C-alpha cells in the first residue's frame, strides 16, 4: 500500500486522517474539499463521474499502466489522460526530457529550437502538414483552424458531424458528443444562436447528408471539420470510402477539409488516421499525444493556407505559453520513441486491444449482456447495445445504465475505464498481455455479479 505522505504540502496533510488501506476515505475527504472550490469538484466535467455514479478516485500518482488513488487503491488505467499517455505514465525518457528542460528555464516567450524539432517530427509523420502553429490545447487549435478556414475561403458555414467533439469553442459546441453528450445537453448555455447558426451539424457516415448540405449552401461552406475516426461518441470508424467522399466533395466545392486528429494522431498509426485511410486533408488539428502529457495543441496544413496566419497574414492568433519548452520536450521525447518503435509498437497495441475487446465482449455475452466492441488500433469502446454503431443516433441507443453498472464493477475490481459510454478507452505501450488478461477476468466477475 502506498501512502500519500510527501506528495502534498503540509497544509494539505493537516486535513487528512491517517490512512486505513483499501478503503476510499481519503479520496472522499479530498473530493469534498475540491467540491467547495471547483464546480462539481472538477476542472473538466467528465472527471466528476456523474454519468456512471460511483466515486471518482483522487489520483495521487501513476506509473506505466497503473494508477494509485489517495487510499492506496491500485488500478489498471485505460483512460491514459484521455489519450496523451501512449507510452504509459511517467515514461522515463519523457520525465527526463521535461526535467532537463525545466532546469533550463520554464518559458521565455521567445522562440526556441525545440519548437522546430517537434514540428519536424510532426511534419515527417503527417506530410499533409507543410506549416503549423503550436498552441496549448486542442480547443485552441480547432478554434484557430476554423478562423483560418473562414478567412482563407471568405465563407461563413462550417460542417461538423453529430457526436464529434472539437473542443469547447462557441461555434463548435453543437451536437458535440463527449462530455456534452454525457450530460445530455444538446449544446451549451451561453452559446449565442448567432455564434452557432453557421455550424451545420450532420450525421456522421452519411454521404447523402453532406451532398444535401452542399446542394443547399453551395458556395457558402468554408470547411468540413471531422474526427476521421470518431472517438468522442465512443469509437466509431468511418465507413469504407466515406473519408474519400468528403475529400472529393470538398475539393469540388472549394471547401477545406479539416481532420481533427487530436485523438487519432500518433494513436491509430504513427501518421494518424490520414495515413491509415490514405486521405490527405487541407488542414489537420493535433493535440494530446504530441504533448506527451503536457498541454499542447497544433493546427497546420497546406502552406498557402497557413500563410494566412499572423504575422505573415491577416488572421490573428497568439499564445503566451505556445511552444512552451517543457511541453515541446515532452512531445519530442514521446514522438521520438514512437518513431523508433512504430514498426513493432502499433501492431502490438492493435493485437492487445483486439484481445481485450473480444475478451470483454465474450464475458458480457456469457452473462446475457449485449455489447458491441468497436475500435481502431489502440482506441476502442464497448457499446452496450446490439449491432454496429455508425453514427450518433446509433450510439445514443446504448444502454447507459448497464454501462454505468459495468463501469462501477470494473472500478471495484481495479480497472479504471473512461467514466462515460460516449468516450473511447486507450491502451498504452506499458500494458502487458497479463494486464489485459486480468482486465478480462475483472469483466467476467463484474458481469457475473
Ligand atoms: C480532446 C479533443 C479535443 C480538445 O482538446 P483539448 O486539449 O481538451 O482542448 C478536440 N478534438 C478532439 C477530437 C479531441 O479528442
């Protein structure tokens, strides 16, 4: 059993009672304290476990694929900070790189060679990106890319797809999947109709929907933004040919195609979904893995489009901590290792994921629970319903009560899954065959209980 002693300052320790191993007492105390300070006790909504009930562990530390809470409970982690932690927690080369960078100064608000070094790794992996800009989150990156697309095309409308999440910028919080879907809110209060009215939300995987939108709004559509493999309504891959159709119709209409690869970039393949499906978007959004666990986002693409951005062009976008040296160091260390191990790493992740998806699905079936597993590479979801999920309407038919009870049971058995039916789970390089088998055993116990 671990004690939290030493991880917090003395001020914090004063409010904690001595630990009795295996319970949830300290986590509960810490949660009560957080609830006084943060809305719902959290700094991002899905962390509050509202969709699944049960008590969100207060995390003290993590290593590899393991996570420990304040009461010393150990979990196998399939959240991986919602995607970034593909090498596992506290990967030694990433920790070392960040420590070294920190000792040289946290931030200068001036250019460093590390920015170009990470950029070259990104461009080398995703050749559709000729120029890019680093920002500090995926939200910032998508918001900026939309601004650039509107400026470049001189058009107003944006097409997005129901169940896709592109961060929480006003114009993109429409049918936004992820935490928004989890809470059952169609959009968000505080977003003006005027800000959302140029966003067309269409069903994912429907070629007719897109054709109709182009017929109606013809020369008015600046961009299609899409998660090429959706992760934010649970994992929903594109139907064969769908992304190529999006590429063709955008090309024909002078509309930009934006792939939001914040989740899929360096996750489903080293070159992301665009490598996997052989489709070249005009712009790409990245985040999560490229920051190796520190806050980084990026938007980039064709050089003629990116030259719109200040100081070269008229689109203003800036950031005090953009290209931050610590974040760049973590990203470089992460991408370097992925690059050197990609031939073996991605196939291994895929095979482990497949073992896990099938194993848990069988456990469900044996106990009369209908589950459909969907995944690409090391991202996947168990939908609690029968039949394939192709769009948001399908996903929304899932039995969320059954999912919630599965989630609670797994947590009790030491398995930490994303606390929502509408989120993807992730494997990391640190998960072993034994971890996966243990997880499948936990699923058998959970479904049988
Ligand atoms: C996580 C995510 C975002 C938002 O990134 P943040 O860093 O949380 O702002 C945007 N798009 C997709 C596809 C994501 O998965």
